[in-house]
C-alpha cells in the first residue's frame, strides 16, 4: 500500500511535491478548516494492480463507484482532485475521464479531461455501452405483449381512456403512442402518424 504525500498551500489546497515525470507524488493529507475547527484529512492510499491502476484503498466509493473526499465543504471524486492538482482548474462542464475505465483508479496517467460527449464516445468505442431494451431492462414495467395491446387500443381509444382502464398515466400512454417509450417496438416515428 502506498500513501501520497505533500504539503498544504496558503489557500488550503494541497500542493504537489517532487513530481517525477511519469509518477505522481502528491497528497490530500493536510488540514482543512471546517468553521473554526481544523480537522486533519485522511491520507489517500492506493494499491497498484496489474494494469497500472492505482486502486484507492483509503476512501469508499460513492453510489456511482468513484472514491470521494470532502474539499471546501463539497464532495469531490479523488480522480478529479488528482487531475486538478496536476493540471489546474478543470473547466466548467468538463469531466475527468479514465482511459482504464476503472472508477476506483486514481493514477494520473490514466486520467484525461473531456466533455460528456467525449466520455460517451470513449465508452461506445470501447464497447462498454449496453442497451437493455424492453423486458431485458431490469426496470421494465410492461411486457412487449402489454405494449402491443396498448398500441392496438390506441386505434379505438384515447390516451386518457387507456390510462384509466390500465391504471397507468396518460403521459406513459402518450409516450408509447409517440415512440418515446418502447419506440423500438412500435416504430421510430410513433404509432399513429
């Protein structure tokens, strides 16, 4: 297990020390002010895996799988903090993305800044985008059979009548009618054009 270390700057942010060209030696170890109290932050520790990822072992992941810390009263992902310490402020609307696709990795050699579109393009190019349509989606509420029955009912009933008869919202029926939900099954342009 390795610990990243550094000194605190006058602004309260951690300043990297002795940055080798290929490795990062920095820290989130220092002091931060919370009101009038000064609290010592926990050091960031990691283990390097066979892919060169620095897997954070000191901080638990958030609900999206990224290790986080508190900085200036806000939660930050450690990867975002690592990147900003090395390269300065991250422009608004930009993400810190991983080339390794490992959310627990904090290796600065594996981090890059990109737009949400860049991140999605990277995901698609690497074959990580999985679309679960219809009944394959674990959150589905209808079966294909029920959706096709709703489509059939639309020929003789209004969205509101179908919603009341099936105890579903009018918006859901309208979304099925217009292809916003289950459009891959009904048609890309919607059911009734």
